[in-house]
């Protein structure tokens, strides 16, 4: 299954096209709920839902006990961040490409606790400058965006985590734009958040959180219910001893089954194979765009992802995006408000974002380039 009407789909960084097994799983489960009700339908899939923790663990290279299902990356991020103890004078470090949805809750908590939020310097490629990291025992958390929402760079992960460990700081990895396009197995981090709908090709309203077992014991999850903890007596409760302490009792079963199917689908194709195929397509697009008169490519980074951003010197980004949709090329616009620190530094308001997944052919990329050339004039 792919896009309809010859649509050239270049928006897997926004919300991708789910493959048939994902749709079948979601729709099939909704149908079953109409036959036997939600409780019975869920009970029938109990084993598959349990197996899902192992499937995601394989994708992230972690243990099943370290996985929690949520309804978005932001929900995962809020749950993990809220559980990190912070006090006056503590430091939280962010990258220049920090995402708006992470920045706002951090600023809010800084206000409440007296902790500070500071931006880590980037190197000349725009990636976190690991050598220049200024860490001390007051640094409690590093919020590390793996792949930003507004450009092609890929931040180093294990190198940052190694430095954080020396200072006793935790690393919260925003893998929203890397999950499903970059092989995450083997990366070292303390906590990870991802979304289902982007490169993983899962349903909307799905996400996951990874919290390493040893890290979980240093956190204090606050928003827990009778699924994250057992109500053991009228005045007592016992929190779960795994990442599911971060889950709530109620969830959309059909969507979760869809997310698990999406993760299985990615694993069957091979995260390493996907990474190579996405990189090839993005490079093809980037090189083609760079050769077009009047088009400027804005991607930073020494190592590049599947996100390609550009502007035209004639047509404003939103108008160019609209013209491309008319021409059956699906792209989006990334706005200043999503990545304010980086966009401000580079003097950018908006950029057109094209994000080709492995299901986009090289011929389609050539056609997209022709249409961008036409529409950008
Ligand atoms: C999309 C995105 C998010 C938020 O994901 P949701 O599932 O919408 O909550 C977080 N960080 C980055 C870098 C993103 O691109």
C-alpha cells in the first residue's frame, strides 16, 4: 500500500503512510470491538499486546522491562521529564535544535524549581560540540534531540551520554525523527521518546518511552494510576518495577496493536537497511535541490538524515508548499516556533521540509525535483 493518486509522498517526518499490516491491525481490531466489546476484544489480543514490549525493545536495543507505550512522543517526554528530580541551582542542558514541545515544559519547570535551562554549543557542522560540553555536578539532565524537526543533521548520542555519565547527568533522547529511519540499536542513552506516526509508519496518537532499568530507580514518576502502581491497601500503593509505571490503565488498543505492527514491519525490513535507503534518497533530493537555480538547501550536520529543508528566493515557503501539493508532491513547512533557538540563530522563519522514506522511488524524486523547479520560479 502506498500513497494514492500518484502522490509523491515526501512527508514521513510529519505523518507517514502506514503500510497495509498496520491498517489491517487497527481496522480489524475496531471491527472486533463492535462484535464482542472492547474488554473481550483486548483480552483476545492479550498475548500480542504483551509481546509488543519485546518488539519495541528489539527496535530500541533495550530490555522489554524498559519500554512503556504512550499516546505521543510529547506524552512520553512529559512523563519522563516530570520524573527527573530538579531543585534550585540545577542545570538542564538542551541542544540548539531543541523542539518547542520539550522547551515549554522545561521552561515551566525551571520557573517552578529555580533550575536553569541552558543551550549547549554546536560545532561548525551544527551538531552538539561534545568536546565543548561544560558539565558539572549541577547538570541533572541533558535533553538531546537526535534528529531535529527542521533539518538534516544527526546529533551524536553515545558520545554525549559518555560525558553525561562522568558528571552524573541523565540523557533524555528525543528520537522522534530518528525512530524508524535510523538504526537506534547500540546507542547509549538513559531515556528515549518516540512517536508512532512519523518514520515508523504507525498510527497517529501513538508513542513510546524507554527508561533504562537502572535509571528508573533514580526517577520519581508522579502521574501514576492503578496500572502504574498497585493499590495494595486503603492507604498504601506499590509502584510497578518496570517502565510501565509510566503507563495509564486506559489506552487505544487498536492503535497500540497498529504501532506494534509498524515496529514489526520496520524490524522485518531491517533498521540498518532502512537507514541506508532513506539516506540515499535524501542525498539524491538534496543534491538535486542544490543544483536548482533560486533554491537554497538549509540542512546542517556532518552526518545527515532523511529530512531535507530548503527555500526558494522567489516563492515563500508556505506558498511553495501549497503549489507543490497542487502538483501532487507532499511536503510541509517547518516553522520558527518548533525550533526557535536554531531558526533564530540562522535567521530563518520557515523552511520547506521534504522527507522521503524508503518507499519513495528515485524516479519520483526526479519528478519532485522538476516540480519544485517549476513551482519555485
Ligand atoms: C514531532 C516531534 C516531537 C513530538 O512528537 P508528538 O508525537 O507530536 O508528540 C518531538 N520532537 C521532535 C524532534 C519532533 O519532530
